[in-house]
C-alpha cells in the first residue's frame, strides 16, 4: 500500500534532522543533492529501458544490461533463505502437479540428457532427476548448487555446473531437453540472448526447452513487485528466431501474472 504524503514527509524530515545532527549543514546539503540525483537517474533508467524494450535494443552498453546481472543474481541467491527449498513459490500441490504433467513429462524424455538452468533449492530438480539418465544443473549461485548437492547426494546421474560466463561447458547437440522455471524472469536481455544461442548449440535436433520468462511489456504492471528483469516476450521471440529455433507453445497460465511459459524446439527428430 502507498504511504500517505504526511507520513513520507515526517520520515524525510526525521532523516534530514538526523543527518544534519551528525554531519552538519554542508554535509546535509551534499547528502540531499546526491539523493535527488540518484532518484533522477533511477527514473531516467526506467525511461531508457522502456525505449530499449520498444526498439529491441540488446547491447552490452544498454541500461537493461546493467540491471539483473549475473553478479546481482549471485549476491541475491547466495544470501537467500533457502530453508523452504523454493516451495514458498508453489501455490498448491495441484499447481505443481499440473506443471509436471503438462510441461515436464511431455517435453523431458525419459532416459534423456537434460540441462536445468537455475535449480535453486531443487524444486523441479527432483522430478527431472527421476526422468533423466543424466542431469546437468547450472546455477550462478554456489549456495544453490551446494544445497542441491546435499539434497541429491545419493544420485550419481547429476552434475553441477557453476555459471561463470555466458557459455555452457557442454558438447554441441548433446542435450535432449532444457528446463528453466523462475529463472529467466531474473536474467537481463543480453545474458538471456547468450543462453538462447547456447540452447541452439546444445540441443539435439528434435529437443525441447521449457522456459519461464517475462511476458509482454504492457503486462508488466500485473506483477509490479515480482523483481522482473527487462527481458520481454518479444525479445524471447527474437532470440528464438535468430537461432532458428521454433516456438511450440506459450501459456500465461501456471505462471505469475505478467509472465509466460514457452516451449521451444530445435528442428529435427531425436535419435
Ligand atoms: C527464483 S530462484 C528459482 C529456483 C528454481 N528454479 C525454482 O523454481 O524453485 C532463481 C534461481 O536462478 C538462479 N539464477 C539467476 N540468474 C541466473 C543465471 N544467469 N544463470 C543461471 N542461474 C541463474 C538463481 O541463483 C536461483 O537459484
């Protein structure tokens, strides 16, 4: 809920008097100017990102590339409280079962070589492991990987990969299916583009990728507090196209409002 103006005003004046009490008048003057500049820059960044999204600017120098970086994600998820292993994001047992029956079972072949991006506490890893002959889990958070290592210690068919740059250290056409839920919603467009390039390289012909990502720009306000990156559905479509992948289906159900869940394939048939 938005705060009332008089509450904000009293909080600001209390802060100013504390700053002034400790730092003096000149310090307070600089402090206020700095705060104003910072909030101006933040709002300018918001406007620049909207233009980048509209014009589909995906460049290392863009503003959206400076937000939701690998380091931002690493810091956030390394210090996250994983005691519920990500189940705090599961609205109901039925919801989870529906995702498994409609997306995981149809597109992750039994006995296949599977890559999960961003396993976190292993919410989906458990089910991927039960189907895969070999499962690779890739995460920027060493803490998430350590938790998975501990949780799946008795499984010999899992390998842990720490994501350090934008490439994935696996052989070309060696993966039957890629799974990533609640991860690309936190990845910036430049990093997401590199991942899509890797999907095209890693997938066997006929292989699938099931990817949860942000939806259309005009749906953003449906999920204002979801810590969503500046990636959009249109950019995902562009990445699919530029890597000669195919969009098999897209749903807006089973994800947070404003997000999307896409099934993507690489042409050909699995051998
Ligand atoms: C919200 S959690 C979701 C975890 C799990 N997929 C789930 O649904 O419960 C996001 C996970 O994505 C990982 N992540 C964030 N950015 C990443 C990136 N660029 N590459 C790989 N993993 C990333 C985080 O470290 C974290 O484990």
